[in-house]
């Protein structure tokens, strides 16, 4: 299997957007492991995430450990560092995003039910 190039990514995203039409962004708050951030960036690029806010001590895509795992996909996801998660959420809301927190907790609502309630 061959990794998609820039043209392949654009074709993939165009076909996905034709059936979804929604905008999606992510706020990463306090992720400490560069490899995890790199993996999230690769997934974000595949899903054509519109924007990524990196809150607090979350490593940036410019960091070697992040870039190593991201495998060049960081160029497809615009990102902004923010000092706090609150600042990131405010920026996301200011850009018109509905903000949904994802966390493993006792009273968490399954993600597939979030928009039904």
C-alpha cells in the first residue's frame, strides 16, 4: 500500500466532504507525548480536520518527535498554539465551532449520542 501524496489527499477529502459537508476541528489540551500528537495529526489529516488548537504544554508539529510520527501530514492541518484550553475553546467557538469535550469519565455520554440529545 502506498501513502497518498498531496493530490491523493485532496481527492480523498473532496469525496468525503461531498457526503458530510460539516466542519471539524480539534483542541488538544496538555498532551505530553510527542508520538501521540503526531498520530493525532496523521488522523486529523486523513479526516481533513479544518484546524487544530494546541493548548498548554502540548508539543507542536515542529517538534522532531511529533514530525517523525506525523510523517509530513502536519502540512495539511493548520494549527495554532494557545496558552490554555480555555483560550483554545474560546477561539474555536469564535470560529463558529460547536465545542464537545471528549474524556473517559463515569458520566460520559457516548460520542455517537452527542448530537441526538
